[in-house]
């Protein structure tokens, strides 16, 4: 055998490639390339040219001056602002802190200097964009404007980006934990109990990750105000929502679900979250999907906690809760359906070797005996040969009624009688001995397993 192996012809390069890269691996690689290109298209498409469009903006002025100013701002080229009138400066500040508007212009009709209210805590880029737009509009009217930051970003939060990076970290922890559970124990849990265990593990990770993130951006780095406990709760919800959604996708689509989670959270979710550029500066597609995805909802909620006195949290928390609940339900349903899948049919095609073993060693499921063992002992629970009887506890063969061939003789593959005359019903003669014709498993006969020779019927007496 080793001699034949030594002279085996080396595989061709084409065969080596086929062995190294399976069709399944090829499909997964193509999926990775698709994700790579989508990543580039999504990030560059969303962030390469920020342009303000219909930014919610308030105008506070006495009498008809408010409507005239709002109409003038509404007709700016490109419609960068969506102005609406407010009663006074106090009302404008209140609406900014409730995140109904992103800025406001307070007009002083008795002079030439007006006041612009902004909130850099909602995104420094948006605040500076409003300064530029309103400054140019006021200059055209020969007026000046001073800027007041109603909700300023903290000194340790450059450009107001810490909230976004915090939520990205929580999201990455969620889908990575769910992916590790899939890689280590299979993408699809075996039953609802296993699925519940994974969800419980995901909840523990979410609690730990939420606490760690809140402590890092708060007491450790002084990047975000707002308190540890509210950010901890938000972090646990974001992490669990992303993790549960990833488990659900894996339960439905298998390992491909990991790629779909990356598509939703990283490729679509991060550039549309309003982190680098707040939502009013994003193109319409990303502006529309951002609030409905966990990174966008989480970033909005984190900024509300840190800079806006926890106002305008309801919608974002509902979005995150919906992802969490949907992830739990789909994960459990997918595991239940996976468990109820029917087993393979009993008459499914069997390998040739298994069929040969069944014919040779005593019916379906029979296994070849070890070298020197009797065929009667091959395989646990193996059926007795069709033409022979079963041995009783005393080692004698008993033949059921109606099963012995006519004349009591058993026939071999050549249809010749192997039992001597006078042994009616297949009973062994006294002193007959049994010699194992097949001392161990051997090769399948060349004429095929279906019509191979059968061993002689065992006779009573001590086995050799």
C-alpha cells in the first residue's frame, strides 16, 4: 500500500486550487468583496460632500419682522434652512434644548446686531455651518450677528464626536460577541434553550460593556457629561440590541448573518448615524435611514443625555428597544424551527460499503465483525441472517416456525444444500462445529454488494 502511495501521480495545479478553495469558500470570499465595496461606497457617498438641507431653524422677532426674516431665510439658494417663527429668545432656547430646532436667529429691530443661537453639543460641524450661512445672510442685509452656544460641547469632546465613537464601540461589542458565539458553537442554536442561553450571555456582555463605556467617557477621560448611570443604561441597550439582532440574523441565515449584521451596523449604520456630520448635513438616503438603525438612534440618545438634559430620548429608545425585542423573538423562533426540521427519510440512499456490510453481516445496519469474531456477534442488535436461526442462551440455534426451507436444508450462493440430510428445520447435528468463513472485514467482492456471496448458516457447537 505504501508502495502504491509512493508512486501516486502528483495532483495537477487545477486540482490543488479546487481542493484549497471550495465553492462555499468562494461564495464567502465574493461576499466579503461585496461588503468591502459597499463599505467604501457608503462612507464616501455619505461623507464626501456634506451639504445642509432644510435644517430646522427658529426665528424670533417682534411682529411682522419675524415672518419677513423667516421668508428671507427660506429663499436662500439651495434651501439650507427650514425656518419657523418662535415667540421670543426664551422660547427659541427651550426648543433648541428639546431638540426641536438646531439653531435660531433672534432679531433686534431697534439695532443692527442680531443673535444666533446654536448647540455645538449636537455636532460642532452643524453649529459652524449655521454660523456661516446666517452670517452671510445678515451681511447681505448690512447687519451683524453674534453667536451664543446654548448647549456647548465639553472641552474634552472635540467636534462633539465622543458620543458617536462611544456608540460605535458599543455596537461593535454587540455584533462581535454574537459572532464569537456563532463561531465557537455554531451559527444556529440547536434548540430554544440554547438560544435563550446565548441571549442571556449577550445580556451580561451588554451590561458589562455599557458600564465600561460610561466609565471611560465619564470619570476616566471627562469626555462626556451627563452622568454614568444614564449612559450605562443606554450602552447596555445599544449593545444588546445589536447583539440580539446579529443572533437573529445568524439563526435565519447561518454564518452569512454575520455579514448581514456588518452591513446593517457598520456599512449602513455608522455613516448615517450623524456622528461626523449631523443628520441635516447628510444626503437624503443616509439622512432617512440613520434614525432607524442602532448607531444613529444610539448617537442621538447619547448626545441628548450629555448635552440636552435627556430631552428627546423617547423615539431613539423605542428604536433600540424594537431592535432588541425583534432580535430576541426571531432568535427563539429560528431555533424552534431549526429543531423541528424533519429527520432524513429512512430509505435515503446508502453508501455502497454500508449496503455491502448489511448483506454480508446480517441485514440493515450490520457491521463487520472484528478479526476472528463470529458473524453472529457483529454489530449491536444486528439481525440474524435470513436463512439461519438465532442462537438461544445455550448456544443452540433455534429456527422460527415457517422460516426453514423445504427439506430443512439451507442453501449457499450456489444453491447447493449445506446441511446434511436428516437435520430437519435447520437444526444442527450433534458434534457439528462452526468455522468462521470470514475472519475479519475484507474487501467488497468485485461483482458488487447487492449479489455478493453469503456466509454459510451457523451450526450448533463451540465457535472456533
